[in-house]
C-alpha cells in the first residue's frame, strides 16, 4: 500500500511540475506577443522616456517665432515644432524669453526641453544636443534706403570727398604749369596777349589754359610762336582725356552711392557701423572675420536704428530680414541680394536629451507630408 501511495505521490508531483512549466511557458508567450504587437508610437515613447509635456523656449523673431494678439505662438519654426510634436503624440508648453542669450541660458539650466530653431554650425558656449536639419538658410545684409535729403547730402559729400579735392588740386597745379610754359614762349613775340610783366603774363597764361581745358575757347588769348602752339596742342589733347576721366569718376561715384549707399557688399562691412544679435550665427561670423559688431536685443530694434541711419548695415538671417523689411520697413530698408555663410537649421535640445531620436523621426515624417509644403510656401518662399 505504501509503495502504491508513494508512486501516486510521485505522479502527482510530476503532473504539477509539468503544469508549472506549461504556465511559465504561457506567460512568456503572452509577454512576447505583448511586445511584438505593441504600437510603434507607444514603444518609442517608452524607450525614449519622452515626457508628456515638452517645454519649448521662444523669443519674438518673425517669421520664425510670432505671437498673435491672443497670446498664441505661430511662425515657421513654431509650426514646424507643432507638426513634429503632433507626430510624437506629446503636448507643448511655450516659455517666452526676451532675447537669444537668456534662451540659451534656459536650455543650459534645464528650464526648457527644446528650442525649435538654431543654426547647426554655430559653436555655442552652451552644451546641447541637436536634431537633424530641416531647413537651409544663410546670412544677408540689410542697408538703409536713402531719401531725397540723403541724396543731396551724398552728392555734396562726393563732391567734397578727398579724391575729388586731390584731383582738383592736381588740375590747378597743371593749369599753373601750362600757363607758365605758354607765357615763357609768348612773352616776347606776343606781348599784346601775354605781356605786361611776369605776374600779369603768367595770369594770362593760366587764364588761357583754363578756358582751353574747358573747351570754352574765348579766342581772346592764343599762342603765335611755334613752341607756344606745340604746347597748346599737347595741352588740348591732355585736357580732353583729363576732363573725360574726371567727369566719369564723379558720375560713377554719385550713381553707385545713390543706388547702394555706403555698404554694397560684404567687404564694405569692414569700414561700416554694423549691427547684429549677440550669440547669433551672424555675430560669431562677423567677429571671426574681424568686423566690429554693435549689439541689439532684437532684429526689429536693429532695423529701426538702420532706418534712422544710426548704423550702416544690419546682418542676420536672410528669412527674418526679408520678412521684417517687407512687413514693417518697406521703403526705408532694403536687403542686398545674395546670401553668405549658409547653414542648416535644427531643433536644439538640452544635453543628453532622450527626445533626440523621437524628434528626428517626427521631423522626417512631417517633411514627407503636404503640410510641410504648405509651411515652406507660407514662410520660406
């Protein structure tokens, strides 16, 4: 009986052990099925530990960041972030800062999670992570548009410029020389025109050289000797070339200044009063090339001083300059055609942020949609 009971007990233990193994295997299968069929968005959010609400730093910088009258944020960078956030399935809370410097300080301290728009190539003093790029931009130069009073001042300034005054001084010296040479030939054989002593004779010679150069040619003074006529011929040929060159120089100087002002391109910035935003790509680029920069807290403040002729040029992002000039400074400020120092625009994140990969995937998804084409047409064209 004991042996039968013992065998029965062993059989029971085997059955229980098998059931336990079957139960464990079932649990493993359930967990595998759970992870295999888990939605991709939920998996990516768990893997990246993305918070439910993302803190986004902003500044007033149209058309990248713009605040509507009812306090809502919009703009190229803002709408790009909203599209990415929608693809990630997260909420957004915007925090406004007065300028770029406190905005960068905020991401360094961890007060915010992302900045929707920064140049990727800029060597920031703040350690941060960067997303993939979503737009290519560059720097441009804004200059003032001269009015009627500015044109007259420009004309006067050009007439009394150093080059013109030196040319006039050289001209007077040449006229004096020509007058003395003619007088030396004519003083004995042409006394009626170049006589009456050395002082009056030289004066007559200078008068003759001036009226001959200007092609007026009154005819009251004319050389009669062979030497005097040779000098007169050479003088007339020289006068034609000199007057043509002198007139062309004045005309070209006035025309260029009227059309483009003091700053016509990048090389003119070295001798101009140039404004930009501290800690920006433009500021770093100008400083790197040895160009002194006057700091402004906002692009609008800089363009206001530019329109009032307090500075000669303002350098910043091409997209922002064109938008503000068109919307608020038309007729007072113009953007010189062409860009330089091209760079890629990215989303900035605080250092070692788990949001980088989810944001990259969300941006790629956004850039394949019709919504992205609409954003480009609205803000970047």
